[in-house]
């Protein structure tokens, strides 16, 4: 708490958060600011890279301030701002987290992708009704010592079980790197919070 409230550490700030109170407006503004860049991007690879600029983290999966609750709220706010369109399951820009290992597709529990839309199968003979999802490539190709083809694209219909991932648990975020995070701790979560948990976030 001393670090969060100290002027010596401008890269971290502490704000009150009440998932049902007035302070939620500041959180929504943070999400709009954090997600607008990638949602405004048309290039699939750039969209995926820019998605890593901001993430909402929480120790909880369920209940107010948990992953499921926050994802619903964030999606509703982004729709209100007309940053996303389409159904709950199928909208361009929907961030997805893989929930189960899929050896056939080389997708693993915790992998992150973004729905980018468009035609699968090329300009001729492709199906315009099938969305595509872009993921980071398992093993990027090397050309003259430089990485290329750092992303790969799959048809939405071929994916294993996934969930929306504007927000994710701190546990699932381990091993990831984001430029900026909003860590949500409700009163219930704060009672169980440890220094190690906040350090991981």
C-alpha cells in the first residue's frame, strides 16, 4: 500500500473500486482508453500485438469483480462506445482465451487470440461467413535472422473451447507481458490478496 500510494512510484496508482458504485465510471474509462487502439486496427497482426498493450487482471473468476462479471461489463461498455458490433459470440475484435489443450490445432490452455473476421479460403471460393482468429505463431519462421510470420490464423469453427478475455485471472496471466494492467481487487478479493499475488500481476 505504501508503494501504491507513494509519489516515488508514478508507474503505479491506487484507485477505489466498487463494482456496483460510482467509481466504476473511472474503471470503464480506463478500459475504453486501453482497448480502443486494438479495436480500431484493421491489420490482423497489428490487432493482436496491440491487444497486448492493456489487460484487466483479477484474482477471482466469479462474483462481482471476477473475470466473468468484468468481461460482461467491459463488452457492454465497448458496445455502448460503438467500438464493437455483432453478437456476443461473434464480433470482430473479440479477444479469446483457449480453455483446453488442442493438440491437432497446436493450441494450449491459456493461449490468447483475437477474432479478425474476413474470408477463409482465399478471395475465390472462400466462405465469407466464417470468422478467422489470429494467434501468435508457435514457432515463427526466420528469414535472414529476422522473425517473419509471427502470427497464424485459424477458422473460428475449428477452435476448441474458448472464453472472452478482456479480463483474465492473475493466475492465467503468468508468463504473459502487457504494457499496462488494471488489477481489480474487490473487498472479498483484497482479503485474500498476498504480496506474491500483486507481484505476479
